[in-house]
């Protein structure tokens, strides 16, 4: 092969890699859309449950206790009382360098439920911004993800993602990326910096059904997952 031929080959390889990344990103978005189609009615079901409580109390007593029961139910559902943390171990055939690029790029594999729902994505140096709308566009939040890469003494790469929502702490992810026999291993430690109310529990349980699939279609096998919930 002559030197003159190599640029064309490199270009074809780069185009092929880009196409493969786009295909994986589109597949993850499809998984997230399936989640969103179920998440919306589930959210409305939680809201309807408040009305059911009010009607039930009103049928047995009067308007005053019914209103009080509704207010207390809303407070109980919305008060932030719990947060999650855990560890995930992934295996992939992608090279460690490519994995590091995916975690520091606009579509980090572990944040598919953020960028997969985004209406707009903007990149500024080491930070990516996602604009996500809710309630049929009536509410919009900005999710910012700042990435920092550290080379460990072992030679492994560590990527730390700091996530904020509308300027407030949301969560942190630390991914250690290293080469093992026949594959690349990624160990992710995550902690939610934001506390959530009980109304989010149905959404979290539903998301658990799809999060491993969203990683799988991006080329990652989930070999271990440990989740913790605390106050």
C-alpha cells in the first residue's frame, strides 16, 4: 500500500467509526424513548392518586379533611427523603482510548437518559449542556455535565463526570477504564447529590428496566451492578 493510498483508507475507517457511533447513539435514544412513553402515564398516575385520596376522604368525611389529606399526600410525595449510589462494572470490546472519548464526549454512555431526552445539546470546552423539556414544553431544565480525565499510576484512565441540573448539584460519576484480557473493563462509581421524593420511586423502578439495555446497545455488557438507597 502506498503512502498516497493511506489517507483514503484512514478516511473510510474514520467514516465507518463515526457511523457506528451514531448508530449506537440512535439505538440508545430508541430505548430511552420507550422508557419515556411509559414514564409519562406513570407520572400522571401518581398525580391521579392524590385526587383519589381526596375523593375517598371526602366521601367518608367532608371537604376540609379531604383538602387536608390531599395537601399532606402531596407533601409526603414531594419531600426529598432519599438518594441513591452504587457501582457498575461494564465490559466492552472497544479500546480504552475510545471508551474514554465516549465518556468525555457529548453522549456519555451512563447518561443516556439525559442526552437521550434532550431537545438540544451544546458543548463548551470540558462541559456539555443538555436542554430537557417536561410537561409538554411548559418546563425546561438545563443539565450540565463537566468531564475531567485523570491518568492513574497503574496507567488506567479515570473519567470523573460532575452533573448539575439548572445550576444545582445532581450527581457524580467516576469511571475507571482499563484493559483486561480480551476486553476493556469499566468500573463506575456513582452518587446522587440530589435527594428525591417518594413520587420518583415508580420512575426509578421503571428506569431500572431499561438502563442496562441502553448500555448494551451502546456496546457495553453489564457484568455487575450494586445499588444503594439511603437518606
